């Protein structure tokens, strides 16, 4: 059973994804990949795996993921429909400073 299913807090990751349409992929095919990516992203958000997601104008996407561990983060990214089109991926473990600031 995964840590999240047991009520144990997961690991937060700040993930930045940048993709580009390949020159040999026509616009219609690219839009089909984008549509698949949007559906997969919505499913991850609906499951609670994506806590927040932002579009970086002209660059890519920045998302906060909540997963059980680094292995799950890696598997999640590898399973994204747009995975083979990512030109840059960064994933960094982060933690919420909000509660600590409440005590200052």
C-alpha cells in the first residue's frame, strides 16, 4: 500500500516541464499529443497528485506534485503522453514553509 493511501504525507516536488513541437510533426498531430497531455494532467490533478499547476508564459509548465516518493515521481513523468517531447525537465523535492512561518 502506498504511503498516501495509508494517510502518511507524500513528498512534494516542484516540476518544470518544457516541450517543443518537433519539426517533423505536423500541427494536427501535435495538437493530438497536447490534448492527450491535458487529459493526463487533469487526471493527475483529480487524483490529488498535482496540487498546483502554472503555465510559464513562453516557456513551459511549473507544477507542484504530491507523490509517495522519488520513484513514483519518476514513473509519473515517464508516463506522460508528451514525455518524449520534453526538451527540459527539472524535479526538485520541496517542503511547505507556511506552517513554520506561523510560529515566527
